[in-house]
């Protein structure tokens, strides 16, 4: 298990090479410090036609997908594999449209930011696609999917290591990455907040052996969401 953990972290660092020059944080959360109030369901906020924020009447839904069976015997795994495959293709299409100015983004800083986010997100999607598509059974790996209107908005892969749950990859629907940065109509906000809260709720209700959550975070937005839940800098004793 230790060897696999080290290998996965090495691969993770390779994926993060383009982002290593930006700020990143090693965070952890003691499960005992979570309160019921901090884990209440977070309603979606939608961006309207004129950029206004609208609290949705439709709540997020959350799904937990395990790799405890091969794909042919695990419908949830097959469906998530298909979703990830679709998002990989969609990412490539959006990136090409941006680079060829079919999707026009006049501000070059914003354009670069979106392309960077999409490429990093796509590299994570490709990594988890291999795990999902293979016939490998992995009893320690789990996926937490937060959906809106039955479509995945945020997908998180986590790994159980002893009494700790390590959050490894957090990915988004590529359409929502574009729409959120540009504040376009239809953008869905707060999905990552609901996603991490759903993980906390699941751990407390279904897996009391887990005492800590850990995550290496490169996204400032994700880091802010995690810190609000109670994550702090990881400290080695």
C-alpha cells in the first residue's frame, strides 16, 4: 500500500509540473472538529442572463462510486466512466475553440487562465479514466460525484490510507469551468463546497475508521472552500 501511495503521488507531481510555480497547499482536517452545521447541504447558485446570482430551487445530488467490482458488474462505475470520457472530449473541443478564437475571450489573461484550468482538469480526467475503465478492483479508491440536474459538476477521487482519506483529484465539468470564469449565464457555483461537505457527511455516517481528510490543493478557490470547512496546513510532528 505504501509503495502504491508513493507511486500515485509521484504521478500526481508529474501532472502538476505546469502548476508548481503557483501557490499550493498541503491541507488536513481532523474529522472530530466537524460540526453538523458545517456539513449542511449547500444550495446551488446559478448565474442568470444579466450576470445576477440566483439561488436554485433544485438542490445538488451526491453519489459515491466504488471500484469494488469490475465495470461489467458495476453500473455506477460504467456510467461515471462514460461521463469522464465525455468530459475529456468536451475539454479538447473547448480548448481548440478558444485557441482558434471560435470562442472569443478578448482579455488575454483571462484566456490563459481558462486554458490552463481546462488543461489541468483534463489531465486529471485522463488519469481517473484509466482507473475507472480498467478491470482493476481497488477497495481503497472512492469517487464522490456532485450533480446538478443529474449532470456531474464536480468529481473527486479519494484514496483510503489507514485512518486517513486522501483527496487526490478534484475535477469539474469543462463547460462549467468556462462559464464560471466568464460569469456566463448557466454557470453553476458552490458545487465544490457541496462536494467536500458530502465527503464529510459520508465519512461520519459510513466510515468512522477515518480520522482525517488530507489534500494537496493547487486551486485557490478550492483551497478557500476547504479552509472554510476547517482544513489547515499539514504539520509533520
